[in-house]
């Protein structure tokens, strides 16, 4: 995971040979994080689904703009976690999330071609034989614009 860079840095400081490359640097132009729900929930509670999606986007954007506050909040809920490591991991993850695609389309936006690339990668990596189309996995109009 891209956010493991701080842990990898500690290993390197201990004299271990490590290398890091973000997936995007390897040419992967696919989705990494996404929200999942059922078609029934979308049909029965579209406003709830839209509100959850909007709250997720808003919170991620806020955490990107306020990484120290986000790390402190997470550490407050997870006392066993090191706040400095949380901050370093979040900053690393945030950096890798700011891809050319996100800069062009916005955080949370989806296009049919990128959805298809994500499906193709998952089918190949997981040896999924079933045909899957973007329309089976993505419901347009639920993410904030």
C-alpha cells in the first residue's frame, strides 16, 4: 500500500534494502478506493446513498487539507497507534491520491474507461472469468459533482 512509505523508511533506516513505487508510477490508472452498496439500497434510499457519498468525499478532502487534525483525530480513536506514523502515512496516501486523473476529473469521479481498466486489472490479477461491465458496478449520479 502506498501509505506504507513511513514503515518502509524505518526499515531502510535500520539498514534493510527497500524500494517504493506508487501504483500510479507503474502505469496503473485504476481505482484504488471506492464505496460499495447494493442496488436495493440505491433504489430504496437514494438520498441516503448520495449523502453518504458526499460525506465521504467531504471528509477525505478535509483530511487532505488538514492532515495534522486528521491524524490527531484518528489517534484519539486508536490509542495504540503512533500519531506521528499516522500523520506520515496519511500524507503519503494523500500524495498518491492526487493523480493526474483526480486533478482532471475531481476526487470521486468515475469514467467508463477507467472503470473498465479497473475491472480488467482485477479480472486478470484475480483470475476472474466472468464478464463484468462498468454498468454492473457503478451507479452514476450518486457522487457529488
